[in-house]
C-alpha cells in the first residue's frame, strides 16, 4: 500500500489547557530516567483507504479513544520508530539521520500491510512536535529527548485482512544517560529455546510483535544475571542474528570489525549503519557476513575476538564482556570496555551532540 495523499501535509496545532508547569518540567529534566515522563503534546495523523493521510494534528498529550474491536488490539498490526533529539551547546535542537528512520518506517509498514507515510511528512511530524515541546529537550551529558513515532491499524473490524484505517502518532519522552555513572560492559544471555524471527517473518520490521515474543527470553536473561538476550537464526540455530533490540558487532584482534549481514531477519539499525561508516572512515575493514555462535565462543576464548558490543539508538554503544548460556560462559564479567568500542561510541555521540564535525551530513536541525 502506498500513501494516496501527496506530501506535504499541513498540521493544525492545539495546546493543553494545563501544560506541565515550568518548575515541574525542570525537575523531570534533571532526572528523567527513561520512558517515564512525556511531553505536553503529541502528533496524530489519520489514514483511510479512501482518503489516504488526513487530519494531521498536534494535540495535547493524552489517552486515545479506541474501539474495542480496533484491529491493532487483535492482530498486532503495529510498527514503531525510535530516535532522539539532542540539544547542542548553543541551545539548538538536532536529530540524527531522521530520513533513515522514515524509510525504515516505510519498510516496516510494507511488511505489516500498513500504509506508508512519506519521509517528508515523517520528518515534518518531528519538527512539529519540537516546535511546541522544544523546552522538553534536556541539556547535559548524554541527555536527550527520545522520540517515539508509531503506527497502528485502527479499523473496528474483526475480519482478518489488512485494516482500512490507521493512525500514525508521535510521542516524546526525556531520557537521561543510559548508563548512570559511566559506560559499563554487560553480560549477554544466549537464548537457545526461543527465536526472535523466522525466515520470511517480521524480523526486519520494527514491530511490537517482535518485542512481545522477546520478553519471556529477556526475563530468562535477567534471571541469569544478563541484561540482554542474543538470538540465533531460527532455521539452523547456528548463526548470530541480533539482541532483542540492538545489533551486535565484534572487534577482531587485527582491529577490524565483524557484524552479521542483513539477512532478512535482522533490523536495519541506523546506529549499525553509522558505526560501519565511521569504522570505514578510519580505514578499518568491516566484514558483514554470517557469524556462527561458535566463532564468538572460540574467539572470546582464544583471543581472535578482542571486543564485542551492541548498538542501537537508546543505549548508543554498549560494551559486552561476557556471553553466557545454559551450559557455558565465555569472556570475563570484570573486563573493562574495549578501546575501539569506546572510541567509536565517543565519535558517534560527539557528532550527535555537535562536538565534532558532521562530515556525512547526518544531523538535521529540528528547531529552525
Ligand atoms: C530499533 C532496533 C535496533 C536498533 O536500531 P537503531 O536504528 O540503531 O536504533 C536493533 N534491533 C532491533 C530489534 C530494533 O528494534
């Protein structure tokens, strides 16, 4: 399905009767946590098969009314995105590669039989929200406003087919540093009982359903002292796909990088693509190919793999120092973060926060 309306949409704006008072907002921004507090407004755009995208609005943040028969509640036709707004030293507000997120939302929409929003309207929806909620973008080390665009099927109909009504919305939540007190390496749990995505499934789409199926293995990981789950390919259970919500990289002893290729089951991470570019800019080689779980296990043991890290927008780059499974563990839970891991993390966040030249034109200003 494609959008029948031609871009760009124009947005109407309405404000809450009682926005969060300045002092209360400042208190929230001083210690926002993650995903707990939301800004005063949200974006809402409707779609119908007949009329395409209509009714683009910025409205007060609040509950949405939904028919109990709304298709998303029954058949999980839902997709989402995640990106951040960063406040630069001079007060201006920027985001990172929003066109990539807009394109990925289209890819997800296609797979979930939802309508595609134009990349132009997607980026405009972010600008509209920042125009009214710019005061919610915190300043300071590793602080950001996490932006969550999402789309749901919203037709009141229990028949099994793609919905003829959908809603696209954007909400935003101030976020503190992912690692309070500095970047800390984590232990990863290898799930052998569960898969994240099967061949031909929705692994490449950013959809809520993928997350629903990852929560039980995530609990298993937590019970075993691990903060994230690693999933293998569902067919052979031999090759590494990714974590529940992050892509994974390895550093070989020659200093080059290794990451699973985009095999149809792996999310096309914007952070992943950016890390690959930054590594190549340094003259490093990046091998994108199937990586067996044994290659990691053996590599961590014999020294062929010297660093491992996970990456995604929320936590940026997370060092991994241990891999654990039901009957093994490799690596060292006390080992410090890898040098290249930390240096790539620093380069990426320097670009995002405007501390380093944006040589690839990745940053988009949102408040002007
Ligand atoms: C969002 C997501 C990622 C990371 O993507 P970024 O664009 O880097 O934030 C990786 N894996 C999964 C499953 C995801 O949902």
